[in-house]
């Protein structure tokens, strides 16, 4: 039995683990932490050296999908460039344990992933922001504002619409187009700013295939976090409780 363990340790190459984060670096912006483990690059398990990893991330005009393990939780991020932190190698025991756990984690094709920013307050109320472009913000800005509950911006926008419409129809049309362009270009910044305004702070930056999967990852990392529109079961006393159906 001992010989089998020795052979298994020798046959397993180490993963890279974050040793230290610089004060200003991309890894910190992506909300990575010390002791996070880089387990896969673009869907393939990575057992290379620190230099090889840096060379992959340094390729021009290339976004890289990284699979991270934090404690017992796997999740993906997308990075554009090097992380700017120092690394160490996982121990043989850690490596074997991660290899076994990785078999139960599915990594999807790169094009299926979207970037999400997750903010959370002290009461663990969580906002999930889709960093992609929503056509609603361009076609019907007021409905996009309602959808995201940006009531202050909605009030100002409607006031501007009414004022310009009372002056001239062409002025209203120009205003509509300009505001549509503004909301379309800056939608992520707007959503992020109002989430921070409501006393939420950056928690995670994830790459995932859907908001439901993002919520699942958040619940694994913090079982007590809550969402305004929960797509996953609530957890009470460590037990998963299915969402109750509302009967009208």
C-alpha cells in the first residue's frame, strides 16, 4: 500500500498556488486570494512551471480561461495578461487530492463563458452583474433601467425625455439616441457604481455559463449569501432547502 502511494506521488506533477499578491496586480483585481490554486488553463489541467504559465498569459490579444480552486470549490475566471503575483507549488498530497476532485468538475468551451462581477454587503446580500452587453439598454433604455431597478437614473431619464419632448420632437429623438448610446456603452459601470452606492463591495469576478451557475458557486463559497432573485436552494443550518413555490 505504501509503495502504491509513493508511485502515485511521483507520477503526479504539482499545480501552481498563489503565494503572495502584490498591492496592485491583475490577480487582486480579479479578486483572487493567497493559496488559490491554478488547476487548469483553457480547460486543460496545468502542471507547468511558473515561467511557462507567465508565457501563456503574456501572449498578445489572448484571453485565457483559468480554473481556480479555493479550498474545496472550483470556479473559472478569464484573464487578459499576466496575474502579477508570486507562486509556489502544491505539495504532492495536495496535488493528488486536487486531481481527484477535478474529475468531478466540468469545464465548458471558452465561448460559452460570460464574465460576471459579484458584489456583497455586510449582511451578505449579493448583486450579480453580467459584464456583457444587453441589447435592452440600447433598444429601450427605460425598460433596462426598470429591469435593473435603477430608480434614481430612471427618474432623471424620464424627466429629460419629457422636457425635451415638450420643446421639440427632434430634440427628444436626439436625446433618446444619445442616452441609449450612453447606457449601452457604460451599462456595466453604471450597475457597478449603483451597487457600490448601496454599500456593496467587490467579492468575486467569475466566468460562468449562466447566472444560476454563478449563484451555485457563490453559495459554495458562502452558504449564507442571499440573492434578490434566487435560482438555487437556500441553505439553513448546513441543509439545502428547495425554493418554495409561491401560490397566487
